């Protein structure tokens, strides 16, 4: 098994990069300083990892072009794979999971192809600082995250991402929320010593960005790294959620709700609030499907209770992130809390 791999995310549509006057441009193949962004992304990590996986969407023409480009620039280390087929779902988390499943490494760094100036020293820093955490990700002092540039413990990340996608949750920040051990690395601390201009965080979203090459500007007071350890994450329990989701997909809503409820209770005992909240939310959704299938209005009280428990757990998760200035994740948790409360209110009216 190789120790380190890089997962280059190159399957996006690049909507913000397009102009109305031109044909669609593949952002990964747009040149900066005479090289495609894709080649920059690969060259920046090739001396830091033993394995490189380029993940693209299912487009044979695109795959063929990438092969030709890599051959033209003498890139021999990279493999090109296409996104896993997930019914009715899309998004970068699917690309991350695809790369994690294809790679044969203990640790993986995910790199969007539109971040072409990542310093190899910064990539090395993320790997070296993981140190027992499941995820290492950059967090600016204002709490914003670089959610697609992160180092992952592959074995744990596969389980988390696979379960999230099975549940229909495709936001990349959920893989961070689902990790109980996370390093939030400040770009303004040791990283700034390695990359004084913070060029590693330049993101090419629009054509204007190619000339500006400006990293995200973070505002705030605390430049220090933060290491969160929220407790023991039982992989077997994560797999049970996957099992429950499959039961739900096969219309075995009662059994699904029981598994979700049982898992929620276990996560609540461990104060793993994200997973407890997700379990309660999907317990409620399973019971709602049961009502729709068999017309059982007496279950509304149980659904309301599960949603309110989910909201409380999301609220506890919000508090942890607010106390630690992880404001972006706090916003996400708060939005999930609000959805559960709003849904419970609608049921109460019925």
C-alpha cells in the first residue's frame, strides 16, 4: 500500500468561469503561464505523494483529452477515473469518494484543479500535521474553510463519505462535520511561513481570476491552528446508518426507522452530535415515508419527537463550532437545525 495519494478534482462544470459570448471552456485545460491548470495541480503534488488520481465526470471526450494533455506534458504518474454513478446525485463529494475508493494509500490530499498554485511545502505540511486526526483542512480566522483542499485518513473518510452519499448528503463540508477528529489549520500561522503570499489558496473561479491570482482574504483575530477531538467515532455504527439507508431505499421504512433510532441513541451517549442529528433526521424521514405508504397518522407524534431531537443535536453541534470559531460549520449546523424545527412545526399544524 502506498502511504500518500493526491485526488485531483477535475470534473466540475466551471459555470462561473464561462462567458455568454464563447463556447463552453473546460477550466481544467485553461492555461496559466503556458500550462493547463490540471497540469499545475498535478505537478504541485507529484513529489509529495506516491499516487495521483484525477477524477472527472462521466464524459469520454473529456477523459480522452485529459489523457492527451498529460501525455503531452510528460505526466506519467497520474491515473484518470470517472465519477461513481450515484442515482439522482452529483457534486464534489462524489468525486472525493471516487478518488478515495480508487486510491491505495493511507492518506489522501484532495486538490481542486482550479487551485493551481498549491505549494508542495503546504501539501507536505497538511500530511505531517494530520497526526491522528481524520481530516486536516484550512480555516481562515473568520471561520471560512477551504473545503476541497484537505488531507484525509482514507479508511475513515471512505466510510464517512460513502454513508453521507447513501443518505443523499453531498456537501463536502459534511465529511468534516462527520469526522470526530479534525485539524483546522490556519493559513496565517505556520502555513504563511511556508507560503508567505498564500498563493496556495488562489482559486480560479472566473476568467478575471487568471490575472488577479488573489487568495481568499480572511478576517479575524486568532491565527492559531485548532485541533478538535469530539470523541470516539465507531465505524461500525456509521455502517449501520448505511444499512438503514438501504432499508429505506427498498421501502422497508419501519426497519430503517428502528436502526436510525438505535444508532441515534448510541451517538447521543457519545456526544457525537452531527451523527446523532443525522440519525434522528432520517428516523423522522423514514417514518414520514411509512405514513405516506400506509396512512398511519398516529406516527406524527413520533416523527415530531425525532425531528426535535435532531434539532437539539444540531443545536449542540452549532454551539461547539461557535465556541471554537468554526463559523462556517456552525452556519451549516444551524441551517440543518432550522430545517428540522420548521418541519416539526408543519407537522404540529396538521
